[in-house]
């Protein structure tokens, strides 16, 4: 029996033993640093997604994240059901691994350009979600506060770490990446203090999704049909709204990104009108981009050409998005002030 067939059989055995589910077929779909994901067709015709966690994942944190997901599903948000195992646990431990079983969602992750309908749908769902999660117990873990607290000098040093790590892996010439890193260092020094000076004195934290990005939103015909990959984490709703509305890929590659962002925030406010300081979410998103240092830890690197290409793309997209958002910030904040005041 080859490895794939053995893993398919193991998945079927776990679902039978821990969930009482009889499996018809198992299909591998994807693998990442935290899990291997499979699609399962059951004997009674259900379509499920099975997540087998890496041994490095904290099972208690995984269970806490699914609890947040179920809390939102209970409030009629478009969140797929996670199945409890025979003991009532949202993450089962069996055969040396942790497992989660979730209903499959109709639709797909749409990588095409943003549309006005999708922007409105995402804003509506996120606004409802934050309103619901305001009543959820405050998680212990918090969103990393780099964009609020890290000094420009510390940011410059993080950029230097990325370049040195690339050099150590002897990947292809780092000239384009070096230019982007130098650009980021200049932006950190030139703009951090000014951007932070315009922030509200206080941004209230609560439970949030933690990673509400396009890759974790399932849509069908531009309607949001599923939200995936919750985390059990506290953070500012303004931060999460800004991160969704001013997604770096949308800003860097889109033509009408400003209109889509404003529409998403309008839709958000229709569902969560009491959240203060939504007019600051563009500024917060910009600071979050400036202090995003993917590649600054050894785990972000692999000795492959593809890892360098991915790293260059990440920094290239971020730098274009930063430049565009800096150039348009005054105009966007004026529009968001109108939205927050109901104009």
C-alpha cells in the first residue's frame, strides 16, 4: 500500500472511530505548515472537509478557534459546522494526530478582481461578525501589536534580517528584493510617526476572526457562503476591517480599489454602526502593511527557488500597496469620515 492510500485509510478509520462516520471516498486537497486537508464523501452522501493538524499545533488553541467559529455559526453567520467527536470535542485526537471535521461549503475562494457586490457582501458579514463577537469572552491571545508599538528603527532592523536570511540561503540575486527592502526602511522612518499621530487615542479590543482575508472567504456568485480559519484571538475590529478593505493585493493590482474599500466599509457600518473610529481603518491598514515582516524569521525560508519568488512577490505587492495608499490616504479618510457620519 502506498503512502496516499495508507493516509486515506487512516482518515476513514479516524472518522469511523471518533465520529461514527462511514467514508465512501477520500481526496487530498492541500497541505500547509499547520495541517493537511482532505475532502471526504460519506456513505450517506455528505461532503466534508477533514483537517489533520501538524504535531506542532496546540490542540487547545485549535479547539478554542473552532469554538469561536461555532459561536458565529450559532448567530446565523455563514460559517460551516464543525463536527464534535464522540466525546463532544471540536478537535479529536487519534492515531497520533489532531483532527477537525467540517461541512463543505458551496462556492470557492475567488482570486479574480474584487467586485462591488463581493465588497458589500464581505463588509456585511464582517460587520455582523464583529457585532456578534463583541459578546464573546475576551481571548487571552492578542493580535501582534507591531503596527501600534514597534519603533521605526526596530522595523528597519527587521527588514535587514529578511535580506540577510535570503543571502544565507544562496538563492538567486536579491537585487529586486533589496530595492523593496530599502524602500520599506525609508517609508518606516518617514511615515510612522505621522501616521500614528493621527490614530485615535484608544482602539477597543474584542474577540475577532483574526485572519479575515480573501483566502478564507468562500463565495458563490459574489455572495459570501462561508468564512473559514478562525483564530481565538483579541484585536481591534478597526484593524480587522482595515486589513480586509485594503487588502494589499487588491490595492496593488486593482483599478477601483478605493471605491471597493469604501463600499465594504459602508456595508460594515450598516451592520455594526456603533463601532467608533472606522474612519481610521485605512491608516491602521497602512501601518499594518509597513510593519508586516514576512521573511524575518528562519521558518519563513526554504532552500528553494520558489521560496525566493514568493518572498519577492510578497514584498513587491506590499510596497506597491503602501505607495498607493500613502498617495491616496487624505482622500480616502475624507470619504470614510463621510461614511462614519452617515453622509
